[in-house]
């Protein structure tokens, strides 16, 4: 979910530096990182003496710091729905996240078929995304919001791996993927591969 925080910062036009954390080497468990990241999670935003982890919390914090341009819809109910989508994508679909990691999005597809649990998660993702996008628009809620980036990433775990995704959802994910801040992140991720 570092991409989500990166996109939020870019959309807000805020200056920031990136410090790479080597997860494979266990850097997120070091005392220094734990001091900055209360939950020892990536991403972590450090703003002066304040630090915050969890990408959705970071996006909400940035929205409070600088209201324009918006990361979330202005309408309270639609904003709540966007936050619901983000929370759901982060807390559900575990089998899909495990079997179609971001490795398939940023580096290379996998030839392994989805397990029954992975297939069930993919079906649920497609069902919910289809309902959310039943209006046929290019964005979830009429205008881009950070939940569009998060949903597109999850759909691209399937689409960019060659798994079956309805054309409408694949087109939506591809459209969201074209966002300049997303493309900047994709370029960075591929360059570091």
C-alpha cells in the first residue's frame, strides 16, 4: 500500500523524500523503524516529529492537512463509501493478495492457477467491483479519488497476470493505471526490480 500513500502525496503536490525499507531483510522490525512506525508497517509517513503508518490513515491525514486537491469525495456518504472500499480491500481478499501479490503487477506474472480460496476471493472482488462500477463511469464516484487507485491495484493483480476479469473492470483498472502519479510509482517500482 506504499503506492497509495505515494499517489496521495503526489496528488496533493506535497514535497517528500522516500526512504526504502528492505522488508526481506527485516528492516521494518528494527528499533529505529519501530520508533517511527508505531505498527512497524510500510508505508510510514514522517512529518516533523509526527509519524503515521497505514496508507488509508496517511491519506486521511493528508486530506486534513491540505483539503485541495481532494483525495476523497466531498459528500459525507460518498466519502464514507470510499473509505469502506479502502478498508475492505485491506482487510479481505487475503487469498488473492497472497496468490497474486504486487509482484505480478510490478514485475512478472505467475503461472500458478488460483486455489479455490483465491478463486473465491477473485469472484468476490469482481462482484463488488461490478456493483460499484455499475454506473459505467471512469471513476468510482464521478471524480477520481484515492479509492480508485486502491481498487485498480487489486483488479490489476488479476488483469495484469492474465486471469479472467470482465472487460469493463479491466478497462477501468487500465484507465486508473494511466493516472500520472500511478505511472510514476510503476516506473519507480520497475526501475528498482
